[in-house]
C-alpha cells in the first residue's frame, strides 16, 4: 500500500480527506507517527488502526498540532476589544461567536473574558469546535499550566481562575459561556447566523483548494455584517 492507498483507507474509516491537507507536510507527520509506533508499512498501520482504539484515537489527535495559549498575540485581542466587539454590539446586544478550531479552549475562554469587559457573563455564549476530542476534553476540564497563562493580564488571571497547586482552573461561570463540540471543517455542516468567526493556525495544514472552500463556507455562516478573523493562513 502506497500513500495514495493509505489516504483512501483513512477516508473510508474516518471520512477525513487527507488529499485536502498539504501532502508533504502531512505525509511527513504521518510517517513519523508510524515509525514511532514501530510499524513498517502503511498497510500494517491501517490494520492496527482498525483493531486498536487507542492507536486510532492517537492518530486522529495527531492530525492537528494544538498550539494554544490564553491571550496569545495581545495586539489581536486589543483589536477585538476596541474595534470589533463595539462594532458588532452597536448593531445587536447579543452576538453569536464561533471559535472554529478551539484546541484546548484557551481561545474561546479568552473571548469570554475580553467580551466580559463589555457584557455580563449571562449574555455571552461562544460556540467552540475542534476535530480533536482529546483537546476538547481538556478544554471542558478547564485546567491549565502557568505557561498557558503567560500572556494573560494579571487581573484576568485573578478574576477568572482558581489556583489548584501549580495549576489554574477556569471558573464555572466562564465555562458555562462556552459550548464545546467536535467538528470537522472539511466535512461537517457549518452553523449559520454567526456574527464573528475566529480561526487561527489550523488552515496552514490545508491545500489552497481546501482553504478556499472553507472561506466560502465561513462567509455563508456569517450574518451580513459579520466578521471573520483568521491568522497565519
């Protein structure tokens, strides 16, 4: 079985179309994972994925690199706080926000904290999605290391987190503002009526064709005056 055959088998098993990912980058990552697990061929690895649930879960989670932290790129958050949120809230006091590749939850929780400067928590609801169930489980658990909070202003850290030993646990009132769901940007039906869509980093893995398709679907998800915010695409 060559890499083309491997992609076909993975699509049958997962409905994830690896042809829409940048081949050189994705093949290198998959080959490294196969070697790490001591398999010699794609055929042997596919067979093992069908038989071993833990190995299968590891593979799905490995398709993405979860690079995330609270308040990453502070200048970007300043733009949201001072320009984008006031613009959207000028039209409607309740806005629909989608964190479309939320990883371990750092991004949607930061959205809640920044928006809470303008709105009460009871008025905030963020949809947060990711393909990686492991990342989503960590997001729902809401416990983070100090490194994840390095860029977060001290007042936010003290207001929205409880210190547990060397870790920081997001408070339930912030958790309750976020709805986490598994979602495949390449396959699933996009939500509608969004005022703001945030998508950072994940698009660097996709081909230009796939990215253009995602952009079109994002635009269809947005309200007429909605905003799409992406970075490193």
